[in-house]
C-alpha cells in the first residue's frame, strides 16, 4: 500500500491520536512498514504531498478488510483532520 498525504501540523492532537492508534490496526492485518519519506518538493506541478508511506500487506483483501474494520473506521475523523489531502 502506498499512501501520499499532506500533514496539517496545526492538528497535533488528532495527528498524535491517529499515529498512536493506526499502527496497531495495520499490524493486526499483517501490515509492515517498508518506508516513510518526506517530500521536499514536487518535480512538476503542485501536488501538496508532504509525506509518502509504503506498507506491505499479505493481500489486497487484507487492506480492504482493515479499512472497513471498526477499529480503523474509528480513526477516520482524526485522520481526516490531521491529513486533509
């Protein structure tokens, strides 16, 4: 799974809540972090992305199950505020 995002640093409480609670949810579904990268600048255009995260899961189904699961759904409000894009 490749995630591109823009972090809203003014939402520190939501960001901390999401980061502390999302990793155990990912791991429970077999997710393993492979890399996390800050984006210094866009090569072309303005994408607004500040970070790229790469994770490995055992299957696409595992990703879908995780995203639809109750534990992850509870994190969506914090995620939406902390990562507006």
